[in-house]
C-alpha cells in the first residue's frame, strides 16, 4: 500500500530490489545525495508515472525500472555513465526519454517493449546499439544513430513496425543477426 516516499539526504544509494514490486508507489523524490540506483530497484512499480533522476546519480542498474508500465517520461542526466540491461523494459507508457552525453554504456534490451516510445536521441558517447535495445518499440518512427556507434547487435530494432527510415553512419562496422527483423514499414536504409 506504499504510495509515496521521500528519501532523506543522508542516503547515498538505492540498493538492489529496494522497492521491488511496490505496485502502489506513484511518487518518489530522489535527493542529490544518491549516486547509484541498484538492480531491480523499482522493478514492477506499475503505478510510478514520473521520476526525476538527480545529477548526482552515475549508474542505473539492471532492471531498475522494469515493467514500470505507468512511467511516461524520464530524463537521464549527464552524470549517468551507464544504464544496465533491461532498465526500462516494458515501460509501455514511456513516450519520451532524454539521454545526456555522459552515458557511454547502454545495456541490452533497455527499451524493449516500450511500445509508446516514438523518438529518442542516442548521445554521441554511445558505441553500441545492444541486443534487443529497441525490440517491440512499435511506435518508434525515427532514430538517429550517432557516428560514435560501431555495432548494431542482434534484434536491436526487432518489431519496430513504425520505423520507416534509418541512417547508418560510416562508423558502423558490424550489423548483427536479425537487427531489423519485422520492421515492416522500413523503406529506406542509408
């Protein structure tokens, strides 16, 4: 029945499974003292609709916001350097996300199943589009791959049925298996 929480400034990290399946939690304030959000921290917090990540956070763990199905917007500050595997998987209300240039590592399946996500800008600091990164993002209609990216991995855009064109920069040296499978609207690849 926990629906809101304010974390005091004395706390420096949100640990693994901290709010695991707190399905009524809809509001949380993360203070500037927090440096990391652990694995599964907000796993299946299905009522959480918005969250502000402060500039003090440097890492977001695996499955951190997994199946937070009401989450509709999130901004990743420039302090964050890594986003773990499946961090936002199944956040089907998420339609907007901003990722700052500090991020160098985005894990596999991060936005898989984010069916409302229609556009995203990948920062120039990212070098790989990971496995299943955007699989099932069937509202995604445009994406710009920065010139820092060298590989597009397995199933990266699988089922992105609204994606109609994509420009692959010269920096990309490998496109892995099934990367654009079931992208039924895709009519232009450069």
